């Protein structure tokens, strides 16, 4: 059995010097922990070179051919650690999240003539955008990976910003060959991504406001809830504004309802007398004080919901304009069930870089459509994939809901899956997996979807 000298770890050899300890890394192994001085214990050890904030005077920057940076980002400050290809710390410094801090960050990252790679635990934001402008290679590291990587260096639960930045930099030094750097998005893609994601926030705020308005109306004036198809329609909000109390709504007859519909340009096919018949059975009323207070709240929530509806229409208009400018739009909109919102979300989340998803399995894992298999010994479990891009998974589910109504082949495949005992969402995930594979092929080849090629086999099989 091969042994190693005391004070060293696997993959490293410790050499004692007169003034400092030097560590020589064996290049044929990837160490599980950093080299430690002779006689120091791994448990609770303190990496002195991690906490320093000055440049090591014994290191020459010109000698380094590669520099790896780890950035532990924060809302107010960012911790930066620079190491060379041998794992020696060149710099440890904290910079504020402001213009002066970004200038200092530029100086730290550009003062080296070596090739620079940066590891950070996020893929977007002002800091990442700034790093893209510098032209450095950026590697997005999952927080779970960095948390597990800390255990390679310390068994204790000790944690600091400086140590986290060092772990990111050193992990990048070992693993960058297996990782793919972030590709800066084009201006059209960046704007499309921002508009698409902010539109989702508007939808969430709209749904929350609609639920609050519904709760207020149910407490004193439930008639408007049964009058039109949905509460968030402009005609429903106009009725609440014109007739905010049950007493005022009770005076509405056929003639007055007809005048109301003409005044607000109601384009529905329901006749005024039918609307009055819907209104009468639900003219319930609360006490005078409760009705006055709730009417005040209903008026404010109605204005807020109308404003959100206006904002949502503006977002949809901007999405249409951006989709016309993006070259991949014809590919996505050629699929059945894909409208502007679905296309904008899929394009913004998949991006323009075809190398990001070299195989359909990578895209399925990103969208949460491929299960996770855990096998050990006699145990084998297939589980739902929770770690995924939730926006993409939700939009693919919505895509399948629409495709079932528009495409006969999709409907047959869905019915076949349900007949075999699959649940609703399990059947949708299976359909989404199959359509996503087709989407990946068309997206990779820059070709539109052709139903004639897809339907060569008319009999759908379950996924």
C-alpha cells in the first residue's frame, strides 16, 4: 500500500522551506482538498492565504499564464479572489456595489496579462452584465455545487465571503474544462428576456389583485362576479365603477343595461335582458357601514386591476415587436399551440447559443421534463426533477394545453396516455418531452417544424 508523508493530502506533496511551505500539485490527480502545511490538521484548519487582502509579494503576475477569479456576489459588496494556475492566491479584496467598486473590479481583473476566467453563482444581473462588457469568460456555478465544494476544504461548517470566493476560484481551476462559459446575449434577446420575465411579474400581480377584488365583492356585492365571463375584463370593471353598491345595481333594468353596454362598447353576444337575469339573483347586500367601506376598497382595486390590464397589453405589444426582430421566431411559431407568449418565453430561456444544449437530453433536463434516477445496490428510484428552469417548464405545460386543442395528433397521444392510467400532468409532461425533442432538432438545424415529416407515423405512442 502506497503511503504519503504526514501533513499532505492525496494529490499533493509537501516540501518544507526555510521561510514558507511550498506545495507541488501532482497534475495527474484532482485533489479533494487544498494542500495544507505539514503538521496541520484538516479539521478546523484556517486557510491563511484565503483571508489576506494584499497581493502576495513572492508571486510575479507576469509568470501566470492563467488566472481564475471567484466572485461571491452580494447586494452591497462583492468578494473577489484571484488565483493562478497553481492555486496560489494573487488577490483577495472586497469591492462595493457601486460605480467606484466596479472601477476597482475592472482594475483587479484587467491588471493581469494572463487568460482570465470568472466563477460566480448567478447568470444575470448588473454584475454579470458588467463582466460581459469586460470580455472575460464567465462560468455560472450552482450554489449547490459551491456548497458541496466547500466540504473539500473544510469539514467544519465555518463560512465566510472570502472563503466562498476562494472555493469558487479554486473549483473553477479544476473543473473549467468540463464547464461551459456563459454566452453574452444579443441586444434583442436580452430585451426579449427582460420583457418576458417582467411580464410574468405583471401577470402575478394581476392575479393577486383580481383575487383581492373578488374577496371584497363577495363580502358586500357579489352580483358583478356573475355578470360577465371573468372579473378582470374591462366591461366587468366598468360595471363595478358605474354601480359600486347593490342598491345602485338593483336599479339596472333592461334599458339601462343596454345603455351601459353601448356606452362602454361591449362586444359580447349576450343580450341585455340576459345580463339582467344574471344580475337579479345575486343582489345581496351587507350593512350600510360595511357596504360603504367595501365600496371604497372595490373602487381602488378596480383602478389597480385596470392599470395592470393596460400594462399587460403594453407588454404583449412589445413582445410582438421583439419577436418580429428575432431570427428564431419562425422556428418556434411554426409549432402547433405556440403563440407569442410561449415563443417569447422559450426563445428567451433557451437563448441563441446552440452549443448550450448539445443534445436533447440537456434541454429536457433544463426544462424539468426528464426524471431523476437514483440507483444504489438493489434500490432504484425514478423521481420528479425539481431542479429546473421553472419558467420553461410552466410554459411547455401551457404549450401542451393549447396543442391538445389545436393538433389532432397531440390530442390522440394525450388521450392514449390517459387511457393507460397516466395522470393529467404526467401525460402533459410526456407530451412536452416528445415535442421538446422535436423543437430541439428544429432549433439546432435552424429549420421550421414540418408536420408532414412528423406525421409519417400516424399512430401516436405514449411517452
